[in-house]
C-alpha cells in the first residue's frame, strides 16, 4: 500500500489547529467567511429542502447490505456488507443528475440529510452535504466521529468523521470496476490551504481511486481547477455558492471516474470505500457510487455505470457521455 502522502505537502508545514484535538475548529475567516457575508448565505441552521426530484435515504432507514445491493451490478454477488460511521453519513440517493451519477449510494464526512430540528442528537449538522442547490460554501457535519487508520496511513494525516463501507463480493470475471464521483466543500479555498480530505476505494487492499493514467489518489489536491482540470466540475463562483450551475450542495466535484482492478473469478474480493475529514471535522467531502456500477467481467471492463442519455465512449471507455443534459469526457 502506498504510505506516502498523495498530496506531496511537506510534513513540517504549519497547521491551523491542534490536529490531535477532535474539536479543533477551523477559523472560518478569510475567504469563506467573507463569502458568507457577501452572499448573505450565513450558516443559520435553516433546514434546506432538496430540489424537486432529489431524494436521499440514510442508514437511519437502511442497512449496509441495502447499499451494497444498490451498487452491485452484473457479475457481482454480494456476500456481506458493513458500515462504519454515523448513520447519517451513508445512504441511497436519486435525482442527482447534475453530478453525473443520478442514482446510487453516497458516503460523506458530514450528513446526507437535513437535521431534524426536534432532535437533540442532530445538533452537529444542519444541512445535507449532497442535496442541491449549493447554498453554502461551508456545509459542515461535525459529528465527532473517529477517523480511518487505513486513510491515515494512505494520506499521511490524522482523519476524522470517517464513513467506511466494506463489501465482500464474489466477481464472476477477472476484472472488477466501480463508477464514482468525489466532491467536497473543501473546494472553494480550503484545499489550497492543506485541508484536502481523505478518500480511497480499495480492492483487496490496493487503492484504485486514482487519477486516470496516474498513481495519484483522487482528492481536492489532485483534481481541481489547476490540476487535472478536465476531470473537475466547479459549482460556485468566488464568494458565491449560488452561482453554481449544478444542482447539488457540493462546491465542486469530479467527472465520473472508474476504479478498476484485477480479481480472482469466483473468489471473495473485498471492496472498501472510505472518506474522512482531515485536520478537523469541518467542511464535508462526499463520494457518490453509481447504482449497478460495481460489475465484473472477463477482460477489459469499463463498467456499466449510470444510464446515460448519450454515450459516445469507445471500447476502451474513452469518449463523451451525457447525463441530464450535461456532457462529460471520460478517460480510462
Ligand atoms: Ca456547498
Ligand atoms: Ca465532518
Ligand atoms: Ca473536511
């Protein structure tokens, strides 16, 4: 396993807060606070309602096995599934056409659902990290949750509020693939200040959520307006979350990417998806997994992925594909 930082940042770089202290709070001054003042989109705990047609059902009403069944497509038999994290951090969603994955499973370092104002237990989050539109640049579920040791080792940071879905599956062929999108509230200024949250998909212990034609892990540090920009979808204007044209709370997100791995046919493989905050528990990062997109077949697999309006991909999975009126270039 790669144990070096995917971000290439110096270990001695000054930090904004005591990383060992769970409740270290980021001073949301500077760019983000200015943005809130400028837009009036102040972080009042007003329950944001989802845009029409968008729905999410969290693990308050589902089991981890339901999530695995949603992701599993052709050539995959699910043996078991477990989840680690708060039950509001994972669930099933639909109607998210603008993200490139309209239906599937989401994991987040915050909450997928709005807080119930009647519940005392909901005081650490207010609004969904996923459902549109983009109302704030700083949507946060600070859940006091543990991090992931595997992500700690992988990215060289202490992590918090980890959401980890682990699935034991039996693939029919020697290839396995899974379609995903990674998005974050850390986009909009904080990722450049070393607040890149941690995310990985592993197949039998090997990370596969890498930038195409590279070994770099997908994160805010490796996919953004300046780096691998062809894989990056921005959903805000400076100081203005409402200027985003994509109907999701995510400040920015990747195009639809694919994890691919070689596996042994008819033997149990372990697929693990994990996302966690780094340095503090604030500003949510979220990963979307396409419905029926965990697939296996013989030889080269480009995955089933979410159903597209138009699909001009070639046999290698290269090409242009359109979802919900938006087009994406996919690279394999
Ligand atoms: Ca946002
Ligand atoms: Ca969090
Ligand atoms: Ca974060």
